[in-house]
C-alpha cells in the first residue's frame, strides 16, 4: 500500500508537509497525490475516533451477525442495501463463515440496540437469523490504543 495512504489511515490529521518530511518527498507532490486520492474516492472520508467511555454519555456498540437467504439475481446486495440505509447502521460487511452479513451499530442502550434488531433486522424478509454481541471494552480500534498505560507497560515488558 502507498505510504501516504498508510500514514493518513493511521492519523488523518497529518498535513501534507508532515507526510512529505517523514517520507523525504516534496510537499507539493504529496498534496497532489492526496488530492488525486480524494478525487478518485480512494480517500472517502476523514473521521475522528472518539472514546465515549471518557464522556458522560450512554453508548453501546453492537456487532450483529445476520444470516440471510440470498435473492435470486441480486445475491446479498438487495438485503444489504435495505440494511445499510438505516441511520443506526455504522458499518455493514459481507462475510465468509457462519453468517452472511456483519452489522455494527451504536445505540444509547442495550435495549435500544435490541429493539433495532427485533423491529428492523430480524423482521426483514430474507433474514433467517441474527445474533447480537455487545462490545464491553475497547482496547484498540483503527490502530489506536484506548488505554495508553497498557501501551507503556507492553513496551517496558518487551524492549
């Protein structure tokens, strides 16, 4: 993978100047490369990773396994399109293995997440079963450690 993309994926706040300096390249070349990636929709969006546990906000993240009966001619796509249109759906993936689709969602409470599953997903035509898992604690997401003390401890242990 391109090093510019790798650096932006790990920290989207890096400037073209910082990336250029780290890679020993010209800032204008890096700016042009980033602009092309944005125009070609290789870079689709810049986001912030928020640790809601540090705020006084009720929030739960659910991972929902969905088994479906593929539609003739459309395979999994038609049901996937119906699912990803819900605002509650953060991510949706077609999977291999024991289930077909993986839905990630954030809700205010476990009850809210459960209600979404039984009112919308499980009731959807073509869905044969669901299994919901709740994230209890995040250790690492998108290359970011949530507990910096663990990072220091690991470095001390393995250096």
